[in-house]
C-alpha cells in the first residue's frame, strides 16, 4: 500500500498539470464562442460514431429476432393473399350461401434447424411442432418454391420429407398449358428434379414455369416449383424427359412456411375408401 502511495505521490506534478490544463480548456470553451462551437461539434461527431457502432452491434446480435419477425410477417401476408381470391372456392371454406367465407389454408413460419442434400432420402428439421399446430402431411414451402411434406412431429420440432427424397412425388403442372405430371428427384443434383408423365404432343419449352397442380392433396394449387431446364424425347416413348431447375436452394434454406389445409382430413378420409382395380 505504501508503495502505491509513494508512486502516486511521485506523479503529483503530472496530475496537477492535467488538472490545470483541464481547467484552462473549460475556461476557454466557456468564454469563447468559436471554441465552444468547435468543441460541441467534435464531441457530437465522436458521440455519433460511437452510437452508430453500438447500434450496428445491436443490429448484428438481433438479426435472428429480425429474421424471425420477417418470417412471421411473410406468413401473415401469405395468409392474407390467399383470402383475396374470392372467386376461387378451392381457397375458401364457404359456411353458407351468404357472404361469409373463411380461408381454407393456414400459414405457420418455422426455422430450418437441420437439412441434408447428400443422400437419396433427404430430410429437414423445423423448430416448430404440434404445440404450434404443425401436423403430418402438411405442405412446406419457402419464398422461392415448394420444400417438402411434414412427416413426423413432436411438441417443438417436426421432420420434413424434402423434395430431394426418392419417396417424394409431387403433383405438378406446366403453367402455360395446364398439363399435369409428377415431380420426382433422381438423386443427382440438388437443384434439378424431373417432371415426368408429360405427353410428347404437349407444347413445352425451356424456361416454362412449373407449379403445383389442382390434383395435389398436400399443396395448394399454383405454388411455384421451378422452370423447365431441358427437354428430351426418347425414341419409342410417348412422354418427354423434362428436367426442372428447382426454385428452392436447399443449401441456403433458413425459413419456411408450413401450410395447413382445413379440409385435408375430409378428403383423405373419403379417398381412403376408394378401391382401384
């Protein structure tokens, strides 16, 4: 303790000099308008930079919250958009013959917490489960197109069969002609799938849009899938070999929307009793 006191005592002249300099600066600023203005302008500039850096740091650490908010807002806007198609009864549940209609589909935003693309059967994991209203056989989409179908759920998580899965078969159509086919993934390129069952008499060209069809009992109609990348004819075949550039980039997938269909169970129950020969 005595050593510290002796050290500080030895610096007494330096402390006195700093104190006198500080008093002089304060007196100059108070008594001179020019110096006072310069001081406040300089201090404001320094403070402004400091506040800006603090704000940038806060923004960086709050990006997850901001992304969550944007995803939730996108889901809300998707739901509102679906309610504008009053003439399309497939998007509505008509309660009676009057004006009352309610949207058929619900949208819930979720974050992708795990995803694979390197296997024949690829899956995703979402951070929402049954507590958020997620259930098996719900459609999953992104801002850029379809993603997959919910397979299993727990209270707080759900797994999704990706389009990049050998078992996934999505009913699709060529938007230009309305001709329907099926999207399958052949396990090669995670950005490319095949559109099968399109007859060779159909007018199709590279760049044509492919979307979900009216026959899907999972996805709403007209959700974007991708664009025609290449077309081939095989001798003796009555259908094209069509490659599709998928709209969804599974390596950059962060947020998705899970779509619930309020009458899906009714359709599944009815069609489940059909016998095909």
